[in-house]
């Protein structure tokens, strides 16, 4: 079997790449180890930057997002007994975010690929990468897929990054001493906009998926297990952290999904080796506080598509050669923003009273200075 681009992973990066390549007349095969049902149900990100929304819309896969996605023009920072709105419409006119679940993006992309006769294979076992510096091919089960280029879109725990020989990649990483417990609940959101809250008990985030479904995250210890967090404990803790301003009551409901996510930052440089190009979480991870991971994956794929189009259309390798460098500028900006939002809003056990005062002072600055608030807003909605 032969294709132009062999893609490992049917997350947002792999599926979008396959779709964009198809629009440019370039063939691909997507190999995914999980089932279609599994990837369509995996609850993860929810905040789409303006640039992500534009990319999906221009690629013809934004129709349901436009109907069901929730446009947001601000967020609330809540701390010290008060809420403070960061108004995007004033600070970054014309730019906003859309709340639309990652699994909905995945569903829309799978539907588009299958409708166009695309080759997306689920439950594929033992994918392995070969011939990266000569004639690349992938093996899986007892099959072989020859390709001209391989795209490693298989997330942080995939096989593509570890198949690069030792010594080629530089790794930059940081582990945070806490995790996020995320839940999806059958209850109308208690707020129209997202609330990022800092309390002495830790961080909490009120997000949503629809007028009837809310999404919440709690800062929990790094070794927290789902079993430690029965539903009543989750609601009690969310109330303790979010009901910190007068008149705000958190509505509760049935918890449909629960999961603990470790908080880490990770980047490899370069994001390519021979004929293998890494995109999305396979190359970099950010702590989720800035809502950047999915958006970075989409940005990588945009750059990779242009580079592959130049290669397959006129044999030019200049953009492919510069792929990693072109992506890493955005990647590091997002790393810094995600670190900054995480540091601003979480409680760190090692922090002494001095460090806590600094954190509160910075929050006061961000919520009172237009210049500081604009820094947050322009990074949050996504830099061009
Ligand atoms: P993935 O979505 O991880 O997809 C990789 C795919 O490869 C998977 O389907 C996997 O099954 C498959 N795979 C892995 N190994 C193999 C193999 N050996 N063979 C074949 N297939 C394989 N980002 C945001 O932008 N905004 C947010 O609001 C946000 N919130 C988040 C909240 C949480 C709780 C979490 C966990 C993440 C959040 N993120 C957010 C990050 C975002 O979900 C990821 O950055 C995004 O999923 C990256 O997409 P990807 O396609 O690169 O990787
Ligand atoms: C969501 C996730 C995030 O990481 C974030 O910063 C905002 C919202 C969400 O899943 O809704």
C-alpha cells in the first residue's frame, strides 16, 4: 500500500492535516490505535481561538461549530472576594474565542474525511516507523504503508517522537506539583462566561459546553486519584472555591465524566527528523490553564500543510526544512503564556506569604491596568 503522507494519530492534529491535504489534492492515510467511538467521546479541550475557528471554517468543517459553538467576548478572573472581567471586545476588538468541545471538532473532522472517501483506520495495532532518512514507511498489524512523508500526530504518548534516534532532540520540560480534576456535568452553567478563580484552597475553573452542560476543573494534588473524589466532595470543593463573591450560587447536577490530568510543560526541538514531522502534542505539551494545546496543534498543521503543498506541487523543500523553526516561535509564546496563567492562578505549596502577596499584586495589576489586561486578552484569543 502506498500514500503520499502517512499520518499517525486521529486526534485534532492528524485529522485536520488529512482533511487540509485532501483539499490540496494530496493523499494520506490516518492510522489510529483507539476506536472511533473512543476518540469521539474523549472529553478534553473546549476553547477555540479565533485563528482555529477561522481555519476550520475556511476548510469547510465549521458548519456545526457555527451553529452550536458558544462565542465568548470575555472571561472573569475571580480572587480576593471579587470578580473582574477581562473584556475582549474592548481590549482586542474583533477577536474572540468559541467554546466548542474538542470531541465535537474530532467528530466533524472524521465525518468530513469519511464523506470524502478518506482512509482513516481505527484500532490499528503496533504502528512502527521506518526508513526516516531514506524511504519512509509505516508498519502496523501485518501491513505496510509506504509514504513520502510521515506526520507524527500521535500525541504525547505516541510512537513517532520516540522513534527519532537518541541525541537528535533537545527536550525542555517542567512538571507542576499539582494536577487538574476535570468534570462534565448535566447542569446549566452558573455564569455566562468562563470563570478562572484563585483561592487559598487552590484554583478552580468554571467552563461549559452548551446551555445545559457545564465543565469544571479543580486544582488537586499531583497524586490525586478519581476514587478520592466522590461527586459530593467535588461539588463541595467547587462551591468552596467559586462561591467566593456575594450573590453567586453554583448550580449542581449529575456528573457525567470525571478525569485527572497531570500538569506539565514539554517541548522538543527540532520538531522534525528526516522525513518525519511532528505536530501537536507529539511535539509539545502546555499546562491547560491558558487553553492553548489544541490551538497549537491546529497552528502546526496549518504550517505543515503549506510546506507539504509546496513540496508536492513544485518539489520545493524550503518550507519543509523550515517547518520546526516556523512553529517553535508560536510554541514558545504559548509555553510562556501557559506558564504565566498557571503561576498567576494556582496555589503552590512551597510559596511563602511573600510569594502569595506577589501573586495577588500581579492579579490586581492585570485587572486594573488596561496594558496588562491587553497582554492577557491578546494571548488568550490567540496571536495572529
Ligand atoms: P491527541 O488529541 O492526543 O491525539 C493523538 C492521537 O494519536 C490520539 O487519538 C491517540 O489515540 C493516537 N495515538 C497515540 N499513540 C498512537 C499509536 N502508537 N498509534 C496510533 N495512534 C496513536 N487545549 C486547548 O487548546 N484548549 C483547551 O481548553 C484545552 N483544555 C484541555 C483540558 C484537558 C483536561 C486536557 C487533557 C487537554 C486540554 N487541552 C486544551 C489540550 C488538547 O486537548 C491537546 O493539546 C490536543 O488534544 C492535541 O491534539 P493532538 O491531535 O496533537 O493530540
Ligand atoms: C477549558 C479548558 C481549559 O484548559 C481552559 O483554560 C478553559 C476551558 C474547557 O475544557 O472548557
